[in-house]
C-alpha cells in the first residue's frame, strides 16, 4: 500500500497467470516498500510546508519519468479527449493527496500520518461499488471496518487544536484521495502504461502546485539540504520505488505483494526512530495494528491465483 500515488496501479495481469515467486522479485518489492516508507521521513526532515514538499517531489519525479519515457519511446498521446480530462483531474487529485499526506506528518508525526493514511481500504470499499460496480465481499467489508476503532485509538482528543488529531484528519483525507486515485487509475491502466499515467499526473500536479511558491513561505527551500532531500524523495522514493515495485510484480503474487505492502508504515516508523528519534505511543501502535489488519486479512484470505490488485501509490 505505498503512499506514493503517482502510479497507484500496476498493470493488471491475467487471473490465471500467477507468477512464480523469485528471490529477486521479493527483494524488489521489499526495497520499493521500504522506500515508500522512507518518503514521509524525508519530507519531515526538509522542515518545509507540505505543499512545497509535494511540489519538490513531483518536479524531480516528473523529470526522471520524462527522461525514462523519452528513452523508452513511450507514447504519451491520449487516445480520447475524455482520457486527457481524466488524466488532468487525476493529477490535481494527486497534488491534493500528497499534500494531505505530508501535512499529516508535519502537524503530528510519521507514525500517525502513515497509519491514518493506511485507512484507505475503508474508502476503497465505499468507492468500488459506485465507480467500478464491484461489491466487496463480507471479509473485505469486515476488515475495512476494523479501521474505525483503529482511527479512534490514533485520535487522542476531539480537540481540533491538537496536533495528533489534526494529523489523523489529514491522514484520512490522504487515504480517501488515494482510494479514489487507485479506483480511477484501475480503468486507465487498461489503455495506458503506468509510466504514461505517472508522468501525466506528476506533471499536472507540479503545475497545480506552482502557485504555492508565491503563497507559501519558501524559507529554506533552496538550501542544499532541502534540495538534496527533495531530490532523494522524487528520485528514490518515487521514480525508483515505483520502478522496483512494478518490476517485482512480474515475479511476485498479488497476495504476497499486498502483505509486503502492509509493511510500509512499519518501515516508516523504523526510519522515523532511526533518523528523527520519534517513538510512537502504545496507543498509536494498537490503533495501527487494527488499521493494517484491513490490508493483511484480505491478502491472507485471497488465493495466489487471484487477479493482481493495484497497490502502488504516498
């Protein structure tokens, strides 16, 4: 469940073509998930406002994807006007998603931001029947509902002035927008490559966020430290991470990829402890366990031959 949603869907494969799991595939997926988990930590380390963190991320990631598309000679021409409008809309939604994700971490901490974002299965269960006409089964619905007591544990008080409470609310917005990105992108991947979708959405997100340079204090943005962190965020935690994840999916089952993806907050919390000295409370960890069960339980119950579901995304 990567929080990096510039490429919120991997290409769907035939339901009967479950790949044989390979060691290299496992390392690629695990490496990608670790990089996804690192993204929130790097964003917090910049000390910048959330809109500027997101702007830096999409600019560097978009530049890398543009080079990749040029080298691979990937077609970027939309097949239909409706698709172009959808890609532009998704890019604007991506800007909102990542801004909400980083805002959750800026106002609270990495653990709360990542775990609140991880409630996206609850929103996916609500959106799939509306947009894809797919009804969740009882297990998926029950697992998604487990996120509700998890959110209650994450929220220390109903006082909106509390940083942790604000972080939960921003994280919920990040989860909701990620779910919408994932559901809509699932249809786009039938007609376009993941690289094409990611490039459009990162490019549009960059344009949408450009006015923040005039509206948000840019103190520290152009320091070598901030630019280096944003470069690592855009290239390592976005472009490279998505490349590794999609490559790993060729030899790792959807079931295993979902289970590994559930480790994203675990990696994020570990990196936050090592790099920032952040230690989550027991209440936060208990809430996180309930939230992550919404991903783990359906993944364990799914057979390895099921169709590969989208997981790549903050």
